[in-house]
C-alpha cells in the first residue's frame, strides 16, 4: 500500500511538471486596460551611451531618473499614458568636460501625455500643462523618442492586437523585426534610423511569494544609421556613420500583474564615422537598466 501511494505521488508531481511546461503565458502590459485608468506604476531607470572619437576623446551620456506612469484612457482612438519624470540626474561628458543640460533638469516633475500608436511606441507627446511647459516640448521628444525608445503596450513583442490571448510556453522562442525606426541621439541631433531583429526566449517561470515570475532572455542584431550633433567647447560638430552590432537583454516579468519587475539591456555597436571630412572607426555601447519601484 505504501509503495502504491509513493508511486501515485510521484506520478502526480511528474504530471504537474508537464502541465506547467505546457502552460501559456502572456507578456502584454495590462496598464492600458480600461479598469486600470488612473492607476500608477513607477520605475527607476539608468541609461548610459558611450563612444570615443579619436581626435576628441571619450564621450558619455548618462542619466538616471524615476518614471511614474498613469493610464489616462483613450483619446481619438489611441491609448494615452501620463508620464512624469522625477529625481533626474545626468552626467554628460565630452573629453572629460561636463556638458550641462538645463532642459533635462527642467523636466523634473513636469507631467506629459504620451500618445501611443497601435505598435505600442510613442506617436507624439504633449505637456499636460501646455501653458507652463510648452518650452519643454523638444526635451520631452528627446527623452521619449531617443535611442532608448521603448514599447508601452507590448515590450516583448509576443503577440499583436489580433491575438492577445496567444501565449508562450517555457522554452519557446519568438522573433521580432523592427524596420527603419527613427530616433534621436541628442535633443539637437538630426534623426537617426535603426533596423533590429531580436529573438526572445521564455527561460523559466517560478512562484515567488505567491507570484509567478517569468524570466525572458533577448538577443539580436542591430544596424544604425547614426547622425549625432555634439557641442564641443561651444562649437557644434556633426558626425555620421553606420554601425552594426548585437543586443543582449534579460527580463523578469510578473505574469499576473502584467508588467516587468526589472530589465537589463546592453547594445554593442561598431563601425566607421565621418566628421570634418575625416573617417574614423569607433565602438559604441548602450547600457540600460530598469527596476520596478514599490
């Protein structure tokens, strides 16, 4: 009798394990649901972009801030998210000379509305208080449409609007391509364009304190046609070039809550640039981390 019970328990846990492997998980942000209007979620973000120009030296743009997001609802058929950046800190250096960014600091505590297109990215931005913060329009555009642009509806690109019930099982991979995406390296730079192909894989889902936490790894390739305007000792300098490289990332996702707990992504690029009719080779690194705040 004891052997029968032991065997039954063993079979139960084996079958449970197989059921877990076949369970499907969805990774679409739930912030845009109608029942989440006026609910808030807050993240701490760190970003760093660095590269070297041989005739000038090491260049780094680094920033950290908290972002509070609140779903407003739909306007004219698109989702609207109110975003407020606070605790903004920047460290921008060109050849060991610190570059001040007064517009970045002026955004601290100034809310704006993000109008999200059907792909989940920002279509356009408006200050909530247009009369007081209209002068921050370019700063908002650079902050949310820069090289660190993100998807506010479907950040892991696992399903589209027509198949939101489609999920992923543990061990499953999926691929997303982004063709000719426009962004800005700095507030005063002309537009740059990128082409990406990323593969995501659901590694595991674990129960932690009553919550199902998924781990997703991302890797891919990236091509960038870069146009960067730099102000060096009061003089505007323009560099352009094409760089190629890799994207590596790791996500931890609260399955039931429907949002990321933390994210880390590193991009390594290299290629040839032109400046003042001279060509040079350089490497460019972009590092970003995001952590949910309670």
